[in-house]
């Protein structure tokens, strides 16, 4: 199922509007900015929030202290804010310790970060696991700073609290799950990753009203420590996850990129490659590497879930990455709509793909008396639907999935799946018990 041109345009604008609301909020791996963002997203989809206390062990990691910031600035001798957190949250190094002091420019310089090659962009910097502080600014700003005394204020707290993540769980006909994950810890960066947050929020809202064979679980958490924490807390039921997708960097104008799971041949890998190819959109399918976003945690050897990653231009492969240039002007509503459509098609294919067994395999069953043939015997060309019925009956031996049949026949997955539904209702197919399923 695809979205019409007008519907896609409206979807892209709606996603963009949600990003516009979230953009000013200062997010990090913990803190009230995360909660504020999730509160906005709860207006669109039924999210449940979870709090994990600081100090909680999660595999080889520990949930860190909670960081919150109210204000931060550097003032010159005239009392002017030459660096101002209120104008752009990227000005403050994330997780900076509280500071109130006066110092010379020479003392201040080691705490200032710029991009000399991009003189008008503010870099994004963090100090999650090293207690320090700093400011980010443009190289042009730095060049204008005069020698003299500066007042430095970082009104922040770093104390025991909790890490916050959210889930949207949509139960299906079975307990087997499809996992969708987006990181939410970056501050005012649009492609990375307000785009993933907003696209998955709209996808969750849209899929609430649809019939689902699998259960869908959407997870929004900080990158690395968030996925590690979620996996540690949910380890006993990870066997339910049959397919998974990390969604990030899906708003820029570049072509779509799918990064395979660790195994490289999981159903999710085949489905994304199939859906991208059928879409006709420019795209690339990438092999797995243990570098990137949270797919590397889901695909770690002791977890090894079938989870891939969907992006447009991959991380660190575009100049605006982790800079103030990743703003609302960089992302495109039409790119957001296209990413949503690919996610939707992939999920529906994953959800409907199944193995069946022909209950009447000795020669072709008589389809006409069951009302399954729509063509008359006088017609020379067999219609696609009638051809799909024959393909499904011929290859449904418990060893070929519907996706296998679609790929081999050259027919669309939807027409194959719809034909299987008709044959199942007519009693000519029965569902095969898939390995590891919980039906």
C-alpha cells in the first residue's frame, strides 16, 4: 500500500511540524529535556515512560547520573552574552558540570570547541562519562573574542536521578514482535535524530488502527546507554523479537540506505532490500559493520537479534552531521514522507510474510467452483491475480515464504499475500508452523 501524492505531502508536513515543536528542547542521555520531548510525542502516540535509577548495572555499563541544565553563558567585560545556551542548546557541551567563575580568555580557550573548516557552524560535543565542562561556538565567534576577563556560568546539575525511555506497544494476534527503535538523546539536531523520532511516532499512530499479526514495539531511548539499558531490562523476552529496525537520519535529501543485520540474511534484510527495490527510489543496501547507531547493540554477539538500520545519508557521511547546520532547513518534508512510506511497507511485508502448506497438492485444485477464478476460460491472458493463485499453490510446501514466492514470480508481495489469504479462506492452504514462532 502506498500513499497518494497529496497524502504523502500532508504526512511529510505533519512530521515536520512535530520536529519543529521538538527542535528547541535540549535533550541528552538523561534529564527533563528527554521527558519534555516524550510528553510532546505522547500527544501523537500512546507512549509509556520508564525510569531506570542512576547506578543501575546494565551489562558492562552503569546507568549514569541525571543531567539537567537551566542556563549557560559566557559574558564579556561589558556584560554581553558572547556565547548563549538560550540561543542554541548546542552551545553547551552536553553533561557539562556546573561552573560559576571569572577567567581570562587564555584560561577559557581550552574549554571552547569550534569547527575551523566550517566557520559558521557550531559543533555538537558531549562529555557523558568524563566530568568536565565546555562551550561550543562558531569559529567566526571565537575569532571575535577579545582578550580580557569573561564571566562563565553553567547552571546545571549532575546528580542521582534516572534514565528515561519510552515504549509504544501495539499487541497483535501473536506474541512474536517487530521492534522499531529510535534514539532521542541529541539536542537541537534535526536529521540526527528528530527525523527518526518523528517518523516512528507517526508510524506508531498510524498502525494503531490496523490489524496486526505480530505485536509491534516502538522504543525511544538515548543512544548506546539507552539500548543497552533496554536490552538488559528485557533480556528474558528478547526471543520474541523476530524482526527489528533502527530508524535514524531519515529526513535529509539523500538516497535511502539500509544496513543489514549481523547475519546479513535475516528476513528483515531481505524485506528491506525487496521494498526498496520495488519502490523505485534511489537506495543502497550496506553490509553490516559493528560501527554506527544502536543496531550494533542489538547485533552484539551475545544478543544477535535480526535488527537492521534504515537511514538516508549514513552517519558522518554529510558535512552537516553533528553541527548546527543539521537544522530545520536541512531536512525535507518530502524526504520524511518517503522514509515513512518505506517503513510502513517494510512493516506490512514483515507482518504478512508467512509459510503455508497446500492442502490439495496433487495437481491443481478446481478454483472455479470455489469462486477463485475471476477470468473466463476464453480469455487468452491469465490475469495477475489468477497467476498469483497458481504460484502460491505451487510453491506453498512449507519451505517457501510468501516473500520467496513474490521474488521468484516477479509479482508484487501484496498480490501474493492477498492470494494466500483467499486460498486460506477457501481451505486450500494451511499455515505452516514457523521455526521459533509462538502461534
